C-alpha cells in the first residue's frame, strides 16, 4: 500500500470534527503533501548529488557540522558583529583538520555544505583557500608555488592570506587599478605603493584583523614602462606579534549589508619593498636586469579567474533550493481564507493558482540552474586540465583557446543572470511568506543580505553580461567569415536556416515538445545577436573605434546576453533530463517544460517580434504555464524534499520538514528573546507618562481633582 493509500484509509475512519481538525493541523497537512509523491524522492536526491555515495558523504558532513558546537546557528540573528567575527575565526581554525585529512574533492563538498549553513564563514575561509591560494596556483611558477606552500600557505602555518584586487576607485576594471609595483634594479626589489586615495585596496576580506599576507594586484612598472596589472605577494603583518609591517596601513571598512563574519578591510602601501621573487611569474617574467618577458598567449592567464564564476552558478542553484524549501513548505501548511464549500477549512496557500505562479516557476528555475551548474563545472574542469598542460606550440592550442573564450563568456553571462535570478528568488520567497517573511528568524531576510554581494563581487553583473554580449557579437562576425564556432554559440553557424524561421507545429499541443522550444530560443538568439552585431558594425562605419562602438551598442549586447543565457539554461536542463533513463524522467520533464514555457512567456516580446510564435501560439504557451504550475505544485513538497537539506541547514522554523511551523517559530522567538525586567521603563517611559504638560506633575493633578470632588 502506498503512502497516499494509507492516508486515505486513515481519513475514512475520522469523524467530521476530527477530519476538520486534522486538515488544519500543519503536521498532517505536510504529511498529506508528502504522500502525493509520484516518484522516488531518494532516487532524485542521488541524481542531484551525483550518486548514492555522494549523498551519503553529504549527509555525514551535515551531521558532523550540526554536532559541532562552533556551528550553532540558532542565535546567528542575535549576536554582534564582533562576536560573529570571533566565532568565524574559531571555525576557521577548526576546519584545518579536515583540510589536512581529506582529499581535495571531499573538502570541496564539505565547503559546499558549509556555504549553505554559514555563507559568511564559507567566504572567509574561501578568501584564503579559494582566492589567495588560488592566486598562487594561477600565477606562480612551479618553484614559487613550492616556496609559498613550504612557507605555510596550504597548511595555514605561519600565514593567513587575503586577496587584494579591488580598490576604492576601481573594481571590475582590473586593468585600471592604480596601485603600483615599480622594479628597483639596484636592490632587486619591487616597491609596492598606493599613489592616490582611490588606489586604496578596499573590501579586502581578512585584511582588517586576520591576514598576514596579501596577493596584491598592481601595475608593473619596469624602467619607466608599464606592463599592466600583475600579482604580487606582499607581507602585511608579523605572524608572531601581528603588528603591521613598515609602510603598511590597514583599517576596518565596518558593518556591511551581510556576511559580517568576514573582517573586510582597507590597505594602503607606502613604498613597501618586496623581493623580486615575490612577483608571481608563471606568465609574465622579470629578470634581475629588468628584462620583461610577456606570455605569447595572454588568454592563458584567464583560466583561473573563471573558477569563482562557475562556483557562483552552482551556488545560485543551491541557495535557491534553500529559499524555496522554506517558502514551499510554509505554503503547504499555511492556510488563508475559506470558500463557501470548504466546511470552514481555510485554503492552503499552495492551492491558490496565484501562489503557484509565484513559486513553481522559481522551483523549476532552481532545477535549471542545478543542471547548468553541473554542466559548467564539468566544462571548466575539462578546460583547466587541457590548459594546465598547454604550451604555445601545441597543435591543438587554437582549439584550447576557443574553449577558453567560450567558457569565459558563458560563465560571465551565467554568473550574472543566475545570481540575479537567485536574489529575486529569495525575495519572492520572503514575500510569499507574508508578514512572517520579514522576521529575521525565518531566515530569508538574512539570506538575501548574504547573497546580494554575489551580484557585484568577482565582476559586476552588468559588466559581465556586457562581456558575454561582446563575445556573441565577435562570434557572429567570425561565423559570417565561415569559421566553425564552439558548441555554445554553434547556432550562429546556421544563420541562414534560423533568420526568418517560423514554428512549424500543426497542433498547439506539439508546442510542448522540448525540441520546439530549443529551436525557438535558437531563432530568437540568432536574431538578437545579428541585430546587435549590425548595430556594432554601423557604429564602426560612422567612425567610432572598436571600444566606443561596443559601448554605443551596450543595450543590444546586454539584451543578446540575456536571451542567450536563458536559452542556454533551458538547453542544459533539457539535455540533462534527456539523458535520464529512469522513472524520474517523467517528473523532471514536467519541471523542465514549466521552466521552458515560463521563460518563453517572460520573453514573449522577442518570440513575437521575430515571429517564431504566433499570438495564438503564445496564448497557448501562457495557458500551459498555469497547467504546468499545477502539475509541479502537486509534487512540490516531494521535489523540495529531494534537495535533502536538513532542518539545521535550513535554519528556519517556516521551513521545518515536519511542517510544525508555528510551534517551532514561537519557541525560537521565546528562546531568543527571554522576558525580563523592562529595560527602559524607569528611565524613559515612566517620566513621560508622569509628566505635567503645564509644568507640574501627575500627583499634583490628581490631588486637585480630589479637591474638586470634595467641593461638589
């Protein structure tokens, strides 16, 4: 007997009063939703995690973290910035054990779990291992890498690193950074200097209190000539005393919108001298005599910059899952208003079509980002393995460079639109929880604050989207010259077959085939990229140089990047589902089609403008979004259950798996806000209540009233 059959059998033996009480019981409501599962939840969890063993490893890590007293999260909303930072460093120290005793892949999985529990700590730890150590691995020669690892960069003995790229006056424009690194031949040293206020390193995670060394990005100057921005290791503090070293001035940038566990700081250098060997010289080399040798292929220096972008695509999917687990579970037990035929039983939020419209497309989008993030991670790993062994003389170097350019552009667009989508998902989930969503304890407000930074760090989203649009224009121009393009933009090699193409389906129901939507996205994207490229070429004809021409058509580039990225997300989702050969394919295809139909509807202007769909077809698509919202709604709780996020990880009473949201919510509020003596009654409220507007006091007034009563 299935869970749903057992539930129906129990219902048959309930009295009307018992059935009414059972219907409004949040735990019973959640059990009812869970019993609707039309697929094996555990099997879907294994699919999302990458296998049964991966799920078991993840669950073991979740248990270990939950039992670790350093990771107590119930009071995270009530402690001060100083307490939060101290706790962050305690966690930092405790995690070294796992780093030294686990494989790189296992430790990465641990950090992925931690990122959902405590994103502030994840960032602080990632500043050292992801950014500082990553800068060494990307920019240091083999000998330099061995030197810094022996000094303790990998083991956290003797040094804690930070990543000093961003400046007060420059962020995304890395070539425009103002900090200088001038080579002094006489001493064989570089002089690191902050020449202006705007050259002050800013937002540097770990700088304010904890970092001893920094990977500093500065303008290389040799014999008066500038060679662009390069990376240098600069000591900041004495590791034994933690006193600042001569010429280094550091401060705290203060409270932020979120992630207060990170001690972000500012750094100024006043003619700080470092050995020549502290310039990382994997790519550009400076000899003792001041000879500068630049790499023949500048693109080879880009690879490591992409890791963060790919990670943020994955993170956007994971954080969306967490937010949706809260909002969907709450909507499954929260009841609001009763209709005339409901016997006084109020309706679940999740049963309202408008609420389904709010959340179900976002749930589908989270799955789309998951499949895309998995694909992008595999693409990045493949590219880096080829890149690490590449040299300018390799016969397949052109192919590697093309792969690098595509990964660079695709990851830029995905980073931008996935982080924007995730931030919107969190906010929509917060609003979907009504007034309770405004409480810090429900987790969504803090989640929004913590995630918002992803839209601007490691590249402002608009700038990254424009980079993607620039690549699309460049690809179009290469396609017009007959060049075979990389798969991600391969549709531009078929412009003749796509421009002017119309949807050929005979029946409206045939619009519900993934290949129809895939073709539709190709047609729309081919048109918008072509239009952006023609606008660019028109600017060139009018006398603008290349950079100014790109800026002049920036709106077209942004629009092209948007549609290309949404089409890419649907393609990756549909491709991932097509490879599934189990019963899971049925439910995932419904989710995939909801995402495809919804994104077509959201961008209907382009599909109608280029006449791929007729107005009648678009109206059918809009109606089918409603139908698929209902189909996905029926499986909403099993779907969020498949994310396999423990109550500890979700850390929200509204997202509790058992559905008993009100009891958990009330308990947490009482526990976090114990009642005691009134904190300011005697000092503020009592004097206000007892004041006399005419200058006397309340007691004199009362005495006067008594005298008047006696006279009467």
